[in-house]
């Protein structure tokens, strides 16, 4: 693994070129270009605000408490991070199958291709941060949020999410070459993960629900739960995950990275033969 990381570091210029190429190809025939990476999460945020902030505002206020007054910020904080995760996983599934000619003709470390998809979607996430900060500044000026030390949760959330997504991207990209059903199955899995992760609702809503205890434990074993708690904690310190959840999140993400790295290199000969 150490030699593999060294090889990736030596190919960092190629990674940067691949990310720029993917972004250019994705938006080359689009009038709005990169603005689409902002319009989609903002549109989703507007829909969920109408449903949970207007139609079901009573339940929202009861579980969010003081944060209910800034529910739109709570929403887009989770949705912006979710768009990075869902897009990265969707595109990582075909990172190898969609670039087979490039992979078989260029002398580059193969993990660079799925990692490039994760990095490209991270660039889109960064493009949306100024909007997120502007909305947060608006609510802070109204006294509805009081950000402070909790701002340090953002780099931690980004780092852990990047580790998890890279591990999953390595697993999915290699597995999809050998079993093409993975790419189709990911659409359903991503849809389920959206509602099985505290993105548009607080974690306390799950903990206080009538679900069986074993189901609640299984719910929190999902590393994305702690990751999105960290994202929300940037503006809402009370949402910061407790020590148990944080340990599960970090250790689970590192474990997925190690598993993805091992599986990718174990399957690499079969993948190259199939490509």
C-alpha cells in the first residue's frame, strides 16, 4: 500500500489533468456550465424545505429546537455534501469501464481513475461552499446560529468523507468491470442511503423513534451517519457526533479504504483482462 500511495503521489499531475478533463467534458455543451453543480442541490433543498419546513413544520421545530429557525441552512449543508457523495459513487462505478482505452494504453496507476472521479466531484462541492457560507452568514446576522469552534468540524468531515468515498470508489470501479449489474444497482442503493442518512432530518429523530434497538445500532454503523453529523455540526454544535459515533465513523471509513485498496489490487489482473 505504501508503494501504491507513492505511485499515486508521483502521478498527481496526471490526476489533476484527468479531473480537469472530466469537468470540461461534463459541462462543455451546457449553457450554465458549472452552475448546474449549484442549481441541483439548491433545487432539492427548496423542495425539502417546502415539505418539512412548511407542510410539516411542527415536527421539524419539535426535533430541531432552536435550529428550526434556520432549517434551510440545515438542509443545504447536508444536500451539498450528499451531492458530492452520490455523484462520486455513481460515476466511480464506471470509472474503469468508461475509460478502458485510456487505461490500457497509458502507463498510470489504475487507482487514479476512480480517485479522479471522487476528486472531480469534490471540486464541485468546493464550488458550492461560498453559497453555503453566505447563507450561514445571513442566519448568523439574525442570531439564529452562532458558529464558533464548531467550524473546525468542516475539514474533519471533508477528510473522513474523502477517505470513505475513495475506498468505495475503488471497490465499485473494479467490481463493476466483472459484474456490470453493480452500476445499475447503485441507483437503488444511493436512493436508499439518502433516506437512511441524517441529511434532511436530525439524528435525534431516529434515536427517539420507536424502532428496535438493534435497528438503531445498525443505522449508526453506517459511516455516512457520523459524516453528515459532522457537516451539520459546522453550524449546529449540538449535532457534533458523540465519541462512540465518531469512532465508528472514522474507523469504518479507514476500514473501507483499506478494503477497497486491497480488493482493487487483488482484482486488477482480472480487470485488465476484461477491459
